[in-house]
C-alpha cells in the first residue's frame, strides 16, 4: 500500500461550534479548549470571529498567544474591517491564518447579499489580497458552495487562488448534499480549476440530514486534504461533522482512505468531556466514539465474543480514544501542588496565588462530599469557578427543598442580588419546578425555559449531577450550568447561571446572518 497522505484537521468547535444556541464560551473556557486541542495535535484551531465583539477579539488573541504548535485561525467576512480585526487578533500566533468567506449560491446572492455574482467575485479576490497583507496563510470559503452553480464556483476558486488563497474550503453550509453528489462536486473542482494544485482543498459539512461525516469522508476519498470539523459534532442547527468520527474513520479504515492525521487519539474522550461540560451540551450515550455506550457490550453473545477475541465485535480499542484516561486522580488528602499540576494538564492557567487558593478551597469542599475526584469533577469545578465572575448580579446563597410523597414539594431559596440577600418560597409540580419558581418570584426575568437536562458527571451514587438550563428571552438563548453532588442545588446553580448570562447581555455579530 502507498504511504498515506496527510489529512489536515481543522477544528472549528470554538467558532462554528460556538454558533450553536447557548454554546457561547468565555475567554478562559476557550483557552482551556485550545490547550487540549493543541495537546491532541489538531493542525488548525479556528478560535472565533474577532469582529463579532471586543470580547471575541480578545479571546482569539489570547488563544493566539497561548497556542504554540497548532495554527490559530480567525474568521472574517470579506469586509476589510473584519479582515483587519482577524489580522490583529492572530498577530501573536506562531502560525496564524485568516479565513475569509462570502456566499456564492444563487439563493444567497439574490436573497441575502442582493449582489451581482461578478461583484461578489471581485470582493472575494480583494478580500484575499487584503488578508495576505497580514499572513501568507489565507483560506477562502465560498459559503453555501454545496448549492452553488459549479461553473461559477470554479471561477471563484480559481480567482481566489490566483489572489493568494492557500486553502480553498468548500462548505455544504445547509447540509443539503448527499455523499456521492458532494464527492462529485469536489472531483469536478479538482479537474476544472486550472490552478487547484496551488491550494489545499478543504471541506466543511453541516449535519442537517445527518450526512456531515459521510459527505466529508466521500470528499476525502476523492482528494480533499483538509477537513473542518468540531468536537462532538457541535455546531449550528444539527451541527458540523464530528472530529472524532472522521479521525477514527480514516485511521480505522486507512486501507480505504489512504490518509492519516497527526491526531493523538487518546485525547479525544477528555476533549469531548471538556467541550460538553463547557457548553452544557450532553453527549448522547450511543454517539460513536465518545458516547458512554460506544464501547460497552450489552448482549451476552457479543460479550462472549469480545472476551474470546476482541476483534469479533470491536473495530477500535476504547483506550485508543482515551476512555481509560478517566482514572482517579485526586482525593481529600491531595495538596495544592498536585491540584495545580492536574488542572494545568486540563488547560487551566493560574495568574496569581489567589486564583489557585479559591479553586483549592472549592476542591477541598468537594472532596469532603465526594472522596474520589476524577478529571471530570475538576473540569466541572473549573467551569463553576469561571462562571462566578465578579460582574455576576445573582448568587445562590441557600436552598431548602421539602418533598414528600403525596404533597406538593416546596422550595425556599435565598439569593444574593446585587449585594442584598433576599428569600422566597414556592410550591411546584416537582422539586426542580418549585426551586425555579422560587428563584423566578425574586427575579421576574420573563425568560422561557427551553431545556433542562441532568447528567451524572462520573459513575456511582456520589457522582456530581451536572445540570444544563437553557433560557430564552428577546431572541437570545443562553445555557446555564451547575454541578453539585445534590442535583437540586446543581439545578438552582444552573438556573442562576443562565439568569446571570441573560443579564450580562450581548452585542455579538453573527458571521453568517449579516450581509457584509
Ligand atoms: O457553514 C459555513 O458555510 C461556514 C462558513 C463561514 C465557512 O461556517
Ligand atoms: Zn459552518
């Protein structure tokens, strides 16, 4: 067999993934994710859309400062001010990339941009040339390429390569394609764009029909050499192609794809858990590679086969994707230095002894309630400490819930609201309902509860419950997170966290909903 060619892994969890409703990440959370992605040896990390807000700009810049081995990429529409912000944000990176894009499908040209195709082509070329003033590493995407006219697409791709794009990314923005058709489009571009050999052909597939991974793999099979994907398949609507599925598919079936990646697959599960914790999007148990059931064998006949010879029913080993990285790490008697070292491995950075002291206090309190502390507990602890920022308006002070069979549960909650402690009680259909009603009677937020989910962070009855509460108000959606060994306390914390996020407001621009 020929030597496998390299497939470039471009992770967009912190950009396209962050566009999922409520999945927005703080600067500190982005740094933790970037640290693990770098450790996993992802080639390119798309860290955000710097023009969206000053906070987004700072987050991309901080990632560019922190990451040393992966390329750090920033997204920009074709407007010069977007490109200038992206260029400034990636300046500190050892290796930085600007990714600029504009839509090319008839429907986007006519309905969204209301522009002539020739003018769009000129804008794309000008944008690439402008981006080249900041870096040689420029990527261009014709948005909605999956529904664009192929001959126009060929002309745009040829023109942006001549202008200096070193990667051309073909997005199936709305997840409309099917595998053979998408592969055929990639093949057509590769055969009909005269200078295509001067650029890496990339793909970026959305999962609206559940085909993002299949479409990406079909394109890789015909020659695409960069794939854009996200951890856990996080992303707009039904998500993006999932990194873990693509990496394991090409590794397990190298005989078919004849490509390989630089990914250290043992970091896949830790990274999946981190992203799930930070965004509050749980991973479904039957999700390939990173779902809790992905390597467990229920049926007796399968278990018998696996015991005799693993290969009878397993095509990958659980430990190769990091399932046994979740060992017991710390306990009640662990000291400050051990905690610091472990948290740094998980992507935390402590700028002052004060920062560590606070985290250490929280760790000790947790270790009193739960004797065995796993990486997952530490991840939840860091997210909780990060969530309790100084500009928080509301804090949970106390919660008492009474619940007895046959009588409606009652919750009595005490909140610190802008420095003043206030109490309220409420009855509800269940203890969680009573708790949320008690909080609402103090806050009157007017928000609508869109989702409430509880997940056990580790196994065992002393596990912490991790609760996500999604609230919507005035076109905004936020996810609140809370973790505690008592799931009612975790629920109250997550509700309060969501309210704090709503109160903090947001003036971020969405890259694909505006018409620059
Ligand atoms: O889906 C898409 O088209 C995108 C582009 C910005 C690359 O995310
Ligand atoms: Zn996308």
